[in-house]
């Protein structure tokens, strides 16, 4: 809606300025138009994330990556003095909300396992994102435990090549 209003700003201004429309009280000031523009910019990242996860084939491994990206954007925008105080306050609230959802990924091992098993990310993402080493170690132990508990006993007895291949592939 904001994108539409900005795209047709001239028409909106003419419509609200027309006394015959009885809509002068809806006319936006220059400062309000600035806020509409800023809000549109801020919401674009969330729109893209929503579209990404609404695809026919969303990918669990990308959840943490996208949340980290949104967190970085919200942090940068909240600290940007070019944005109005109202927008920056809203960004602070959005960041708290995102962090609340982000912390819920700690309750599910699936996110970390999916990232570690993803050929592009493995444990490298956690390290490059500067996760605390204890978190990286926990993620590594998580996948090892999952493998041992669910799959290791299915291997041919006396063969240690599966563990070697597993270690090389993941780490």
C-alpha cells in the first residue's frame, strides 16, 4: 500500500487538496510524506522475507540466515539519524519482536541441523557470522549426537569409514 501511495503521490496530493472531495483532513504534510517514504524503505526487507518464505519451496536452512540479515538491517536503520524518531522507535520494537522469534529457534534443533547439513553453509556460517564458539560447538555436538542416535547403528559393523566420511563432509 505504501509503495502504491508513493508511486501515485501526485494523484493522492491532488485528490486530498481538492476541496470538493471533502478530504483535506487526509492531506499529508512534507514531514508525513518523508515518514511514509522511510517506512516504505524499512518494510521492504520484511516484504522480501515474507515473499521468500511464501514460495512453494521455502528452505529451513535459510531461516536463521534471513533472520540475521533482517536483524542487521534493523540495527543499521535504528541507528541511522536520517530516519525520523518515530521510525527509529518502531525499528527498535521490530528488533525486539524479531529477537523474540529468533530465540525460539534455540528450542528447535531442526534449524541448526538444516544449516549444518546444507552444502553451502555447514558450520562455516556460524563461524563467519561470529557466533560465540560455545554455540558453534553446541551445534556441532548436536549434529554428531543426532547422527549417533539415529543413524550410526545402521552402518555395517566394523566399518569406521562412515564416521570419517561424516566428519569430512560436515566439518
